[in-house]
């Protein structure tokens, strides 16, 4: 267990206080972007509610503040359309409401309705995904990824009701996603024919293979590994994890700054069997070491592969000890910035058999706190102040989050 850090907790508390009133939180940065819709976990009230819920459940915040933000998140028409997922719509609100309820029995009626909607969305998405596999076609990113796809929905169901049939069905799909397609050739079955933004592009005429936790196969690797670590019976999960790991092993790189994985590769790189060193991604959660190393650590733990776990921890440790790598994260956020690296490192330190990663946490925490000493940025969860406050809160109390909030990042 990592030691509590009172200074980190104080910074988190200060940010939470400044985000206590929904009317004031966006006074300088109005929520004009699409992801600031109230039901958006990324940028809306749902995400900021999660900060206050975690603080209330851990005994460091007030339930009336959490309830205020949850009410704002639930305002307006609830969407369970085709674009709904863990980060948007009914499933996002279900995730946050489940975090608020915990074992208390609160919000029972609301959760029953949200569960029904989230399960219906997932069943529809699964039917489309299996039909695509039956046709032997390649997936789109939004079919399986964390932000928009079934990995995100699976993460919610795994935390909400691990023994429910919808959880089993989603995990079974993840296994099937990794099975070779009839005309797969040298490309893995999760290779997508679109660009990294999810749309066709002449810059990616043959699509790409994505490693990241946000949009790539890293999310599937983490989800299946977490299921095995929770002793869920998922037929073929071990083999699916091994298939993903064989591909990531093929593309793992090594330089003076330590081991790393590319964020994505193209067909040209597959043909050349080479990734230029300049393509090393910055150590963010979405595409870099923060996500890929944690996924590899979880896979090593799930398979009982001590060498894989150690390699993942070595990759994280090398990054934490490299000032040049840390300087690549001037942002504060969970997705693209220092908060994501801090939360991933905290989780990896907790599961590591060595104290080395944990020993680097105080320096990392100080960097993030210093970044937050400037005027408070966008309040949102994914790239803004709420997410940074949650990471600092976790370090501050030195214990696993009461809500398991970082499930939405598939870090736990």
C-alpha cells in the first residue's frame, strides 16, 4: 500500500472546493464543447460529480455537494442512442450513480432504470459486433474501444454486476474479437480500416493497428485481465490475452529511456517491421506508457507471467525517472496529461512487488501540484481539474478509491 500524502490531499480538497458550485465551476470556461453535455463523463456534470462522490464516500467531502452535481448530471433527456457508451448517455450516468450508491442501497429505483438502459445499449452493440465478425469484416474503433465502444460498456458492467449475463456476453465478445478473421493475413483481427480519429482518411489508406487504452486493443487487454483477476469464468480469455500480448511483444521497442510500445502502427510499418524511434508516444494514459504499461502489468498478473509484469513495471519506472519524458506532459489531465500518469503509476506501485515505483510518486505528485498552481483550467474530468483532483485525492489518502472511479480508465 502506498503511504498517504497530506499535501496532495490538500491540493485535491482546494480544487474540489472551487468546483463545489455548478453555477460557478464553468463561470470562466463555459461548457461549449459537445462532451460537456450533462451526461458526459468526459467533460460534463457527470464527470465532476464523480470527484465529489469519491470525496464523500471516502469521508473527505459532503454528500450534498455530490448530490447537487449528480442532479445536474441527470438533468435533461436521457439518451440511450447508438452513440451512448461509458463516456456518454445512460451508461455514463449509470456508472456515476453506481459509484454514488456503493453498498448503501441508495438510488435503487434510478439504478434499476439506468441498468435497463445500459444493458439494452450493450445488447444492441453486441449484436452489431457479432454480425460484423460473421461477415468476416474488420471492426471500427468505436465497436470495441473504451471511449465509445464495448470495452467501456464492459468496464461498467464488470464493476456494476460482474455475475450478470450481460457482463459474460461482453467479455465473450472481447475474446471473439481477438480470434483470426478468415482473410486476416498478417494483420491482427482488431486492425481497423480507419484513421486514429475513427474516420476514413487518405493519410491511413489501409487503416492502422491501435495499442492505446482509450481507442485500441489495450482496453481489451486490460478488461479481460481484470476479469480473470476477479476469478470470472470467461472461456478463452487466457488465450485471447496471450494473442494480444504476442502482438504487443512483437512491437515493443527499447531505447535509452527504457522499453515502450507505439501508440499505433500502419501497414507500411508492418511491411518494414520497423517503428522509428521518433514515434515513441508521450507517456500519456490514452496512447503512452501510462496506459500500455498498466495493461501489460495486469496481463502479467492475470496470466501469472512474472516476467511480463516486471517488464511493464520497468517501463513505467524508466519513464518516471526520465525528466525528458515527464516534460512531454505539460497538461494536467487524466487523458493527455500528468494526472493520468500519476494514477497509473499509483495503481502499478500498489500491485508491484518492488517499492521502486512507489518511491517516485512524491516527485510526480509535486509536478502535478505545481502545474495546478496556475489559474484553474477547464473543470472537466478527462482533461481538466476534476480529473487531476481525483488523482491527487487517491495519492492523498493512500488507499484504493472508495468508488473505484478509475475503472472508467480501465486502470483497475
